[in-house]
């Protein structure tokens, strides 16, 4: 099971669920699985070319996926994913 | 006054969708950053050179272009720091005319962050918050802690655990709750983004960011007014998240839009430390996106490896013909020394970055030696003593004895002839 922490920005779509558990083997799978459960999530996270938006940061076990293998980052049972707006801080 | 002052709405920078003027910072459709939209037509009626000049010398003299509904209640004395003509540093760097915008003496916590915090906390109060918070590389934490204390608000400030002592003590003394995170700023920031979604706090640079960031414009407004209602040919701005650089640009645009200055050509340049230079590297490679990095520099206040406004900073430099550059730790210390020895201003490491980068840009001709430039010096050197101890000379110690003094001074100075 993968645990996904849903940002405030998306909770209207998840029926205010803060944490969603699902099965996935890569970060890309997580987005597919979220989209099939909560319609509309994909276009919020992914741009027209299919890449994760520059406005969205994804972390696997607190590490930015851009330091891992981006959307192809492999996941293992028990991993935790955070989705966080990029435009914060500084 | 209208219900929301001169603000009209929050507006997504990416898709233009509008949102109510609440404590929210991200568009629900594309995660784009929300920005305050103003009623410029109405602002134009009252915001003239004459009215501005008649108001107190604080950042609030431009209040029509700052995002609060009523009058400021926090940080009413912030801003209007000196703009210094820096002839000695100009000669050293090889440029005709140079100015220092000296926010090392901003009130009350000696950095430009007092500008953004006075806006964020005044707005937080309007929205009914009693607890304020921030993710910070140090200066912001100091400012939130101090201004919250003065306003009677409770504060939580989150910082990387390895910050300079001066920055840590400068938050603790105000009675703030200082949470030190074992990680670098980007990790503090990510944690705060998650905390902000969980607690009903006004996180100045998370859910209050649309208001907070606008406070930086006051630095640009002041530069233009203090130059005699003119835009500088070049402005060199330190970049952490890149937000200050984008807001300096916006301030010049707004002054031109309101007819307060003539829109003469200007370039906005960005300064980073080589040990954390994602924006500078992207600009120099001609890219419009940056690659995140893990910071390693003495310029801890600029150590943001995933700069939130990196894309927009790159865009501003492209639009204005500005350039980015970065400097090593040694060049940063040299920059601090040059500013201190030439102008008597002791800046923190970020100021060393700005001076060092200006030197490089002038030497390479990216800033023409016949032009005029403004350097934004954003924080005080007393807060980052750790970075320069052992690099700025040493005391010479003697007994209280005339003979010892004469032996020490030797040929350095001749006694007076009576």
C-alpha cells in the first residue's frame, strides 16, 4: 500500500480526504490511480504535454522526485507520497 | 474606503481565474500562484507624487499599492530606508554611478523582510488570525517573531537547524516558538506547506503569500522615489526564492502605469551564491526553467534549492534584458568587506553576494561602466558574524603601556610635532 497525503488544494475533489491509500509501483501510477478514484485530479497535476506541472512538487518519503527518477520513481510497500504546491516559501 | 481597499481579487498567474481575498495562495485548477489584483484606476486618483511626498517616511506611503483593506496595524514604521550614493564603491567596481538601497537598517529587525511581514501580519489581523507562522532561512523568522510580539500575536517560526547563532537568538528573544528542522530550507518549506493545510494559522509565506510577497514592492517604490522619481538603469537583486526580484520589477511597472515615473529602459539582474545557484545557472544557460539543487553556501539566507519564483525571476530577467551571476564563498566575503570598507555598511552574506555579482557583471560588461546601478542590500551583517569571523582582520592586543603602543605603531604613524 502507498499512502498519499492530499494537499488542501485538491481536497474538494477527494471529498476532503486528507490521506488516500492505494496500490502503485511508480509515481506515474499514483497519479493514474488517484485520477480513476477522483475524476479531474490528473489535469490539475499534469500539463498538456503529460508532465507534472512546474507548480506541483511531489515527494516520496520526503525526497523531491526530481532528485529521484521523476514520474518513473519506483515505489515500495509503505512508501509515503506528498503532493505540495511549488509556489510557497522564500 | 471600499470593503477591500484597493484590492479587487486574488488572481491565478497561470490561468487568470479569480478567487476571493482570503488566506489562500494556490489556484485549485493548476496549482498556479495567486496574486493580488488592484483597482489601478482608483489608486491613480489618490496616489500622486504630491500625496506620497506629504505622507510619513515609511513603506506605507504607497498604501494604495499594498494589499490590505484598511489601515496598517502591524509594522507601521517599516521601510523608507536610506538610498546611498556609493562613490567609493563605484570607483572600486569601475562604474560611473552606484547606489546602495540600505535595508540593513530596516526597522525593526534589520532586513527587508520587515516589509513583507508588516503587510502579511496586518492582513492576517484583518482576516481574523491569532497565530502567525513562517518557513524561514532566518531573516523572515526574526521579523515574524518581532512583529508578532509587538502586535500581541502568537508565532511559530520554522528554520533549518544549522542557521547562524545570530539569526536563531534574534527569533528566540521575542518569545516566538522556534522550531528547528534537521534539514535544509527546502525541507522546512515542504513541511510547512503540509502544516499550513492542517492548522488554522496565517503562514506568511504559504497561505498568506499573495499578500506577503507584495510587501517587497515597497523597496522598488522607494528606490524610484529616492532617485527623484526615476527608474534606475540597472538594479541588482539577491535571489533566494526569486520573489524580491519579481516584485522590484512589478513595482517599477506599477509606478510607470500610474504615471509616477516615465518608463525608461531598466534591467533587473539576479545574484546568487555559487553553492546554491539554480536560477543563475539556468539564466546563464539560456533556459527558462531551473534544475533544483541541494544548497551548500555560507549565504544561508539565500540557500533555497527549489526557488518558488525561479521561473518568474528568469522571465523578468529575460524581459528586461537582465542577467544572473553567482559568486563563491570567498567572493561573498570579499563583497562584504568591500561594502564595509568603501561605504561603512556591514551587510550579511546576501549583501556580499549582491556586491560580488555586481562586480562580475560590471567587469564582464553586462552592466556598462558608463551606466548607473542600484544594489539591493537586504540584511544586516551583525546577524551573520559566523560567516566572517577570522576573515576580517584581527585585533592587535597590548598592555595599557605607551611603550608597547609605540613599539606596535612603529612606522605606521608619526607623532605630532609640537
